[in-house]
C-alpha cells in the first residue's frame, strides 16, 4: 500500500510539474509573440528609452537560453545567438543599447557558458568588435543622421556621463573574457583586471594584439591571427565615417585619428599581410586623403586639421 501511495504521489507531482511547464511555455510564447516583436521593431527608434530597450532585450536573451523551444521560428535554431545578433552585435544598433545590453549578458556566467557549449566560436570576437564600435562612437548621438548630429564640443561634454560609466562597466567585463586574457598573456604586457578608462583599455588591446601577432612563429598561426584581428575591427571605417561629415566634432575627430594612428602603428606587421593590406589602404584613403585635402582651393576644417596634426 505504501508503495502504491508513493507512486500516486509521484504521478501527481509529475502531473503538476508538467502542467506548470505547459503554463510557463504558453506564457513565454505569448511574450515572444506580442512583446518581443514590438521590442525588435524599436531597435532603431527612440520611442522606448534606450536603457529599457537594452534591459528588456537582455531578459529575452535569458528566456531564449532557458526555454529555447518557445522562441519564434525566425530566431531558431539558436535563439540566444539570434537575439544577441539583433541587440549586441548588429552595427546599426545604438551604441548605448549595445553597451548596456552586452554588460548584462557578460555578467551572466551561465549565459556565457551556454554560448560556449552551443558552439558559438565567434561569441567573444563579436563582442570585442561591438566594444570597439561603442568606444569609437562615443561622441555620436544619432548614428542615422550624420550630417545633423555634430556640434563642436569639448571631449568632457560630448557624451552623457552615464554612457561613459556603461562603457567602463562593459570594458571591465570584457577584459575578463578568456580571449582577451590570452592575448595579454601571449603579449606579455601588463593586464588590467579592472580597467577604468575605456579608451586607454582600447589602446592597450590594440598594442597587445600587435605584439601577440609578432610573437607567433608558425605561418598558420599568423594567418589565423590576421583573420581574427580583422574580425575584431569589423566595418571600422563605417564606425568613424560620421565624424568626417559636414558638421565636425572636434572630440570625435581627435578620438578617431588617435585610435586609428595607434591601430596602424601597433598592427604594422598585420597590415603588411595580403589579407589586411586592403583595409590599410582604405584607412589611408579615408583619413589622410580626404577629398578636402586634395582640393587646394579649399582649406581643411580647423578641427580636422588639428586632429591630423596630433
């Protein structure tokens, strides 16, 4: 009798759990269908506050991890990666959204572990790419209207303090990634466990990548490192292009020329390879040979001339 009672209790528990799981799955599908579709449509608007957009997207990323089968078909077969692509790795998303969203994701060790287990080999490289973009675009208030967004500002006043704090948090978390740690370890340069200045951290990262490449001996390793380095940069010229528009941002130009100068200097050996030469020529064409430089009858805008000289 006791065994029968125990079996009955087990069946009741299983039935109750099954009912709860079905209820949760139905609720999750409703969220995906009604709320996520709205969230997705607001990726490039300012109707929803950017911080709330990033927070909600992070919540859906965790939902995709915990209940992947409830995600809509357009996010399958790997809904976590699909959501991260939409809100963390897509170059058209507001940098403020990306920085806050990725900070949420990197804080969750279980999510990072899940990404490794599902075979997302580019997870860390894509996150590094987005981090670089967020830093380079810190003086851009609207990435979609480049001719109307710039005024000549002082570096300390050109972006919101909250965004700088968010960038610092993202930088701190990103420097804990194994890929970043390995680069600094191979380069044998001082590793910042808790970097406070995102721009200084980016300088160190560029230098570490260049040194790491120089220390490699095998041609296969060097070739793989060049490919990985180009992944880190992504469409870097698109990130800085708004600074070269009709309305000039002194702070943005100074950041651009400083970072690109350090990049070219630190990655000299990488840019000497056939894979990376094309990007080097594009950088030179974009920053050192702009159309206004070649037009002798026109003077360079003062902020651009100052940035080039520095």
